C-alpha cells in the first residue's frame, strides 16, 4: 500500500513538473502601464481639517468649483486629481482657503495627499490636508491604456515555429530518442534553439 502511494506521488510530481516547465516556456506580455505622472480628474475633493484648539478632526467633501464652510474657514476647490491606477496612490487638489478671522491664514495652491508638507496652511489653529478625490470623472481624462505585445521567445518566429536555419542546426546535432519517429518542435530542438538565440 505504501509503495503504491509513493509511486502515485512520484507520478503526480512528474506531471506537475512537466506542466510547470511548459508554462514557464510560454512568454508573458509586460504589464500595461500608464505613462508617468498621469492624472484623472474627479468632481469632489475630500479634505480633512484639524482644529488644534480642541483636537477635533472633521472630514469635508467639497465639489470642484464650489466652496464649503468650516467654522471660520472658507475652503474652495478648483481641481481635484487622482494618480493613474498603475502609479503610486496619490491625490492632488488646488485649494483656495481663507480664514475669515482678523489676520487669518490664506492659502492658494496645490495640496498632495501623499506629501502634505509640500502645501501647508500656515495657521496656528487649523491644519488642512487633502485625503483623496472622488465622484465623477472629469477633465483631464486618462489616456487609452496600451497593452504591450507578447515578446517572442529567442530563436522562435512570432507564430511559435523555429526558423529553417535553426531547425537544420538542431536536427544535425540532436540524436532522436526514438529512431524512425518524426522530429518534434519541443524537447531538445526547442532547447537548442533557445540556447543558440541567447548567445551573443
């Protein structure tokens, strides 16, 4: 019983190894990527405001082109952008912030969610950060995502067959395992063609 189980395990292992080698031989296309620094416009900005006096945090949703009030702050949003899905997660919003108190802080510019230190409201009371952008897609729109083609294997034509020169070389050097049988494009011929293609 133990002998049969061991033989079955060895047979299954050989099948899996053979399937793995076949899959490993199949080329894969590079991942589809958007160009660097590509952004998608969104219709709503999500902003987080911290009141340092009482440590209260509020999350405010401001529509692009609109203004929202928070205590003495007027927070306006001109644009809100999300990084492309294949890039590092980030959001950027152009904010116009006015503290209506006497000598209140003013901010006009970009704030980045991933790097909040690049845009700061210099206020002793309030701390404002961009969290993300959401809502409907607006300008600018993401370009069409181009999928790279699958690269051919070395020594193979785009249709998967070997070139005539390489077939002659591999046929002259490789000894057939079964005399009288037709040569196969897999096995020693494919391995030899790949080796010849890899040499400079």
